[in-house]
């Protein structure tokens, strides 16, 4: 992991170029395009990559998750083999694997507001995107961004895979300071940006949109949880942090929930199964976050930078507060 060990924040404007160079070294060392047949096996391969990176550099591990989770969700989401959605998914995955493209995902609960951040317009050559997503990781190295957005003057929502290069895309300043800048999280603005017809799909209804969002979020939370646990284990070992009985019991429960989530990944062929997966993934995210807060408290005054990185998890989608609120309802 030579490309990870040497990572450190740089000052603008050299930071983006420096990140690109170091990310290229990482691409040569890790499997960033796992495919293992089943969803569970693909998850295990992706999780190994995420842990390998996060154990040395958590912010970069988070960034890697931001590529792996939309890729794995796209690869594994059950679709009828004869459908237009499956055909376009197959063509997109072929392009991703053949060219080793890096994915990003835009649009999240963090950025949700009263108005949609971007809108789509229909043209003779396909769609055109206008607007800004405030948070997108891997902003300077991603090749394709996945997102769902409303069609202008229409009740339809569209799932898109848009290229991230060209004069119609503008990358903003980093959203985080310190080592967290290594997640390469920035705003991205589209100005009359084209999406060809083979790179988007009209979602039939709100239920399909929510099911797709739940499935993607589950992959994100599961891979993120593995990344944080790997980093927590390393920090506990390096700093010889004590482990309470409650922490040990919680880790055992998380391991059991993780095993159950792998079964659900392989069975996620219905909205009911996806809903169960989402509930388990949220429980894992919450449990890992509590582990992170406990470790951060023990690190305070010893390794403040690592403590700050660990605390970041409680605010990442879905935030701890929102998960707890859903349990109370």
C-alpha cells in the first residue's frame, strides 16, 4: 500500500493534481472493479479492497467506498434479463470494466433540500443536465457519476450515468479540511451537460426510485462499516486502547448482522427483501458509528486527527440521528 502510506493533504492548486497521481498508484495496487458472481462474494472482494485502503488512510478508504458501492450495486441489482434496464446496465458495465472507469455517486440525504439540486431537459440528442450537487467524492478522478433527478416539466424521475469530463462540468473547492480532504469531496456543477440516450433510464414510479435508493444505500453503509472497523482495529492496536465488555459484545453483534446482510444481498430480488437489507445495513452503520465514537474518545489528546476522522461517521448518510429517529417511529 505504498500509494496510501505517503498520502498527506496538499495546498491548492496542486492538491487536485497530487491526488490524481497518488490515486493512480492506488489503482495499480488494488482491485477496484470486483466481480465474483454472487452479490455476497462481490461484496467480500470489494470490502477487502476498502479495508486495505482504510486501515492505512481512512479518508481515502471512504473515497474508495464511494466508487465501490455504486459499482457493486449497479453490478448486482436484480433486473429482468430481457428488460431495457438490464441491457443498458450490461453495456455500461462493459464500458466500465473494459476501460477501468472510476464511478462516483451524486445526490444524498446530506444534500437533500426543498428543491432538486439538478434538473434534466429532453433534447433530440438525449438529456441535458443543469445544476449543482454539493457533495461528490472522488471529484477529480471519477469518470462517470450516477444519480437520479427529475425531468423538467414532467413527473418522471430519471436514473443517469453521466460522464464527468468536458467544459460543461465544473468541480468546486474541497468540502473538508485536514486529512479528510483525501476523500476528494467537492461540489460538481453541470451546465447544459449532455447525457446520451443509452446512459439514462426513466424510472416507472416512486416505489422503484425508493427501492433503488435503499439498495444503493445498503451497499454504501455495509462497505463503509467494514472500512471504519478496519481503521478502528488498527488504531486500537497501535495505541493499545482498552476494550470494554460492551464494545466486545457490540462487535460480536455486528459480525452476526454482517453475516445476515450477506444472505440478504443474495436474496434481494423483491422490494420486501431490499427493505430488510436496508434495515440491517442501517443497524450495522449505527453500531459501527458507536464503536467509532468510543475509539475517538479514547484517542482524544493522543491522536486528535484520527479521532476527528472517526467522529465523521455519525454525520455520514444516513446520519445516526435519522437512524435513531426511524427506530422510535
